[in-house]
């Protein structure tokens, strides 16, 4: 595979392996993690990584299969011989740009180290450590497209086996079980005006002015607050328009992303009311906030970011959202995960999956 084993001569490798030993992380899967991190699996180009994962999961003795989505894109299922009661799940795509692994001061740095190849390695190690009776009822679901449109989760959800009692979904939550996640409403605003000489206001109508005023109303609005999920937040992510400083802008456009704590459709209607007339308001995508499964005896938290959870639990299968790593470093030039955090994630996955299958956990 492209990039495989290129890390073997790096000067940091002995320190990395020594840290793996100190953390109780087996060398073989941790070396495979370096292989995974050497593969570019940015959204839309997941195939090479999926092929590597399929070979790895075949070696586990699981029954692997592809769920085709589009040309050269698919979800990967890996199921045990007995009906699966728990699925270990995460996404395989990463954001650009790709950069390969290095190890500095206990941290493994690479695109995907935190989000979520490191967590997937923790899941694989945990699966191998499960008691035999639990392992026979535990499989994997690895999906594409989470970073863009959730197409993998949307495709997989209708095909979940009836035997599945819970999905354990990996995202970097600092090993805290998420009690819930905010939803999203992504809005595109378009304003249209009339070009004219800016020295003569009567000759034109600025689309930029219209759009600035609409965005100002959004920023000034008192948006809903949920006691558990916290406040609705918004970000005006892009804003563009106009031809020149001395010309009234004939067109202007902005993208706004809301983190929703109320039903997405209710928030969408609220946005339209605030925008009012004079600016077009288009709903690009939305999903509702999600309430998630937690258990007593574990640290918990609320996550403000979006995941595959609401799509996967659409058929009523509960989702446990937890994983090693800190989302705040994901998507950054120094995305990383500490091996101590990854080792703790292994232990948490073993506890959760064993408790679900054996019925030993009490819902939190």
C-alpha cells in the first residue's frame, strides 16, 4: 500500500515503541496504526485505507463485506459468526491535508491520529482483549463520509442487524461518554441587488448591505438554550460578494452553521423568521440534537460537535459515543493523540462492550 512502512527508519520509532510498551499497548497493532496514518484517506479517497482495514479484520476471523455507496466508495462491515449484539463503529475519512506520522513527547502526530484512526486502533486492541463469549457477539461497522455529508452512516443505518443492542461510536471525547450532542442547521443566505456607482445611492442597491444587515440580525437574536445541551451557537463561516469598492454589489452570499439544541426544523423556521424578506434563505442540511446512552461509573460530557450518532440511532438502536483524544486538536496542523489516552480508551471500550453484552452496566 502507498506509504506503508515508510516510518520504519524514523529516529522517533524507538521512543514510540518504548512508550507503547510502557502503556501496555501491543506493538503489532500499534505499528499497524502507523501504517494507517501513512495512508491518505481524505473524504472521497477512503478506498486504500478500507482495503487495508479489510485485510486486518479478516485476520481477526470476522466476516467482512462491502456496502457499496458510489464508485470506489463503500462501508466496511466485519461481523462475528454469532449474531452481533454490539458494533464498534467509527468513520474512516479524514479532513485534508494529509500528513503522515511522527512521535514527539508522548504524542503521536498525524492527520487522523485523533480523528479517528487512533480511536479505531484502540477499538481493535479492545476487541482482541474481550472475553471470548463477548467477542463472539461483537463486530465492526466502518463508514465513509462523516466529515462531509454522513453518507456512510445514512446508508448503513437501514441495514443494521436486528440483533444489535448498541453501537459504540468512536469520536475524540477525551474518553468521556457523551450524554448528548448538538444538532446542526447549515444555511446559505443569498442577497441580490442592483449594480451602480457608489457615489450616487439612487443608482443602485447593495446586496452586501442587505446581507450584512441580515447577518447582524442573526448575531443579535436570542437563540434557544437547553438545560443539558447548553446554548444554540452560530458561525458565519463564509461571506462573499461585490465587484469593487466603488460599485454597489449586485450579489452577495454567506454560509451560516448553527449548533442546534432544539429540533432542527424548529430552529430552521426561527432562522427564516429572523432573516425576513429581502434575503433568500436556503437550508443546506440539518440534523436534530441527539440524546446518547451512558452508564453509571463513567465520566460523561456533552459534545458540541456533529457526529454520525443521530443517523445511526435513527432506527432506535442506542449509541454510546466515546473515544480517546481531544477534538480541539482535530483538523489542525498538529493533530495528535497521547498514547496514555489511547491506552485508557482501550480499557474503557473493553468495560463498555463487556457490560453491554453481559448486561452488567446500569444506564447513567
